[in-house]
């Protein structure tokens, strides 16, 4: 209710501002038109006095030349920026925030809450720290959402270990990534217990983008190889009814990853990884452990070699591929 009143107030103020703007513009035009005869008379009077002053005429020529140079340079830049703005609009880009700056962070937080208020949200992230932290940008959005589909990096995967080692920050370690992911799971469990339609999936490949779909807007950051994502700029894309913007591309990217059978769902009630096949049919479950789980040789226990729930404990004899051996430090074990 408060949000609706605030929206109505903003719309009313915006409408009043436009009316006042047009009134001021018409008044200024009328004033200029009425003053032209007096300006012309005064100009002719002064011109009769200075037309034979060479120094003044030279100064006037230089001044006019400088003004023309500045004007045409400004006009050229305006045309260039207009083309860039048209291209950005066609791509659906509506906001760009460089990294850093308190004002930018406040603006980001305000817009995220406005875009995601009481909506279904879809997020691809690394650890989920931005929605777990009460001061985080998307904490209120996820907490008050209608439903959420969230994908996080498996904190026990080899890619999580590689990313922790590659980031040049002393506070970012594999253990810190695990702890952040654990807090995210606990936070989502609380939402699940509050009857929120919340689903979580763990992917095990190198993160590329931090993506948040909030209604008609997509918030995007790039995961740099050796930098914390918070140091990267933020891009915001809006859905274009003509479907030629980048919103559709990133939305389809999320849907494709979410529906991939290679990415298991984390059951927030049983702490199990749920693998599904075609048409979303459940194929097997594996208990997820946050501790180390490996073969005596140090290799990860492959998911397809793990005994299936309800089975006889035997696994089919098949070759273990290099992909299967990209182990998580705390690999899931069969339930």
C-alpha cells in the first residue's frame, strides 16, 4: 500500500513538473519575442559607435570563431552520443553503473528493490552473499519475493577451489566461499519454512556472469578471472516488446542453465542433490556433504558411479571420464 502511494505521488510530481516546464518554456519564448525590438535598436546604436574600432572587431572575430568551434564540436559529440544512446536503447540497456562509489551503491539498491518488489526472482551467482547480508543489495528482494529460482556455484567443486585461488584478495579463500554458501543455504531454508516457493541449484563450472532477473529488468555483472565481482561495473537491461534487446538473450541463458539435467537441485528440506532427467522426472538423489568426500586415491567419487537411492549399492561398470573427475572437495555422496 505504501509503495502504491509512493508511486502515485511520484507520477503526480512528474506530471506537475512537465506542466511547469512547458509553462516556463512558453513564458521564456514570449519574453524573448517581446524584447527583440529593443535589443535590435540597442545593437544598432552600439554598432554605429564601434564599427570603426579595429581592435574591437578583431576581438569579436576571434570570439565568434571560438564560439563556432565549441558549438560544432558540441554538435558533433551530441550526434555521436545520440547514435550510442540509440544503440544502447535498441539493446535494452537502461542503466550503467561503474564500480565503486557510495552514491552509485545507494542508487543500485533503490532500483533493485523497486524492480524486484513482490515479484518472482531468478538469480545466478557465486555464493549468494548479496542476498544473505541484511545490508546487501538484493536481501529485501529475495526475502519478500513471491518465488525464487537461485543458482549458486557448488562450494565443493574444483572450479570453486580454482576461483578462490585466482582472486587476489586475502579475505577470499575456499573456506570463506564455503561459509558464504552455507549461510545462503540456511537463509533459503528459512524462506522455505515460511512457505516461500524457493528453489536452489548448484552448478559446478566456472562462473561467467552474476545475473538477477527482476520482472522486466535484468541486472548483470561479469565474473573476472582474478577480481572480486563487486569491483566490476553493473549493467541493467529492460525487456523490449520487440524482442530484439539483450534481455531475451540473458533470460534464455538462465532458462537453459536452469533446465540442464547436469545441474542438480539442492533439496532444502533433506540436504540432498536431486538429479532430474527429461521432462523434470527425478532420476536419483545424493546426500550433500560439506566435508571432504573422495576416494582413497584422492579422486572424486563420480555422480554416476554412486549407488542410487533404493538400489543394491552396485554401480554399472563404465569408464570414468575426465569431466567426472573434476571433483568437488566436498563431493556429494549417495544417500
